[in-house]
C-alpha cells in the first residue's frame, strides 16, 4: 500500500507576512532614540540643564516602547513554526502593541501631572537651551516617523499556499466535519505593532511641537504659563490616541470579533442554502486581517461539509474554516 503524504494536510499556521522590513525599521528607530537619549542625559549632567535631562529621560520611555515593538517582531519570527502556538505567533505583535499603549498611558499621567504642577507652581525656564532641545527632539521624531512609515511592504500578505479542497475530512452517519486552510489570497490588514510604535513617535513629535510653540510664546511674549498649558493639551491628545490603540489591540487579544462585518458575510452565505439552519458560529482573528471560523449547521438534506465550505470560498479573509454538518433525523411526512 502506498504511503500517504500527510504534509499536504498539515499546513502551517503562521499567518504573518514574510517581510521583515518593519522589524528592521523598529530596531533602527530604537537605536536612534537610544543614542539621542544618551547624548541628552550626558549633556544634561555636564551642563546642569534640567531641560536636557527631562527630555532625555522622556526619550527613554519611548526607546523602551519601540524596543518592545522590535523584540515582538523578533520573537514572532523566531517561534513562527513552534507547534505550541495553535494559530501562529502573530498575537505576540499585538500584545506588544497593547503594552505600548499602556506605556503611553503612563506618559500621559506623568505629563499631565508635571504640567498641572507647573501651572500651580510656575518655574523659571531657560528658553534658549530648552528650544534647542525641543528642535533636536522634533528632528529625531521626524526621522523616526519616516522610518516607521507604512510602506505597504506587507501587501503580499501571508505568502503560503495550502490545498483548499477537502483538506482533512472525516464523516460518520450523523456528523460531517471539514477543515480548510487557505490563506494565499488573504488581505494584508493593519500592523498594530508598528502602528503602536508610530503613535509613540507621533506623541513625542507632538510634545516637541507644543514645546517649541510654548517656548517661543514665553520668550517673545512673556507667556510663561503657555508651556505647562501646552503640556496639558498634549496629554489630552495622547490620551485619545492611547485609548484608541488600547481598544484595537485588546479587541484582538480577547477575540472580540463577533461584530466584524465578516461575520454577517459568513452568515448570509450559509443561510442561502435551503433547509439549512446555522446553529453555531465562531470567528476570531489569526492575522492582521485573516480570520479563523468554526460553523455548525443542521439540515435534513445530504449536503456535505464541502458544499457549505464552497459557499464561503469567496470570503478572502477566511484562512482557516471548520464546518460541522448535523443531520436532522426527523421522519419524512411526520406531523
């Protein structure tokens, strides 16, 4: 008897894009931020400048967040084929994005507290030195933003190809199960890990711009109160960004996807079949825009799982589909 090649029915569950550009960009930004941090802290101690020291330690928090972004890419890539991860390692990246959002919340609290304190207890500002610090910080953030820009390198999606037909089906008298793996044409989606790092850079750039405007107002118009006020406004804006990032990443981590438009597309595709009732539907994300789906159906007919699976073939977001068909044993013609 000829041995069966089981590898055909044992696909990879790594739904991450094959490109590593985002990982390289994150390491570069982390290195650039770390170098700027060291220069500012050393210069702050050398010249006894609190402005330089404050910005240097502020840079440290962003270096930590961006370093976490880069580390997440590294770990996700290194453990991509580890069978202990049921649906791949993509959520390592999402978890890093969630942690970055929490770090943003910490930055918001510290910035708001310091700004409100300075509104209550004004302090003398060395405008010339502080302006130079703010300008240098802005330039570093602009370079970092350019490096972290979304260059759509992931447009190829997950470049793996699995046989989509009846990949590994098993049938008995009452149940018909079929599992399908196919993510060759899945959409690319949003990189939440890189987006988190980009938000950190934007937050830093925002504080630099606000600082420049406030320092110019104080130096030229004598409005010393403008500096802490800009800090409060910046904290509010960053808090809004952090909230949005927390919601996006937490939604993925908690598999809160049943309000996705893909759910209705799956439901509508299946209920078109006559004498078919959809009794259970589970859908969750396993990639940036890729979903796994489990459906349970009840029917009096003899349609196979392949028949129902074919109904879902046009939904490109579905990369892992399991169909269970339950035969209803009601006697024909019964009252």
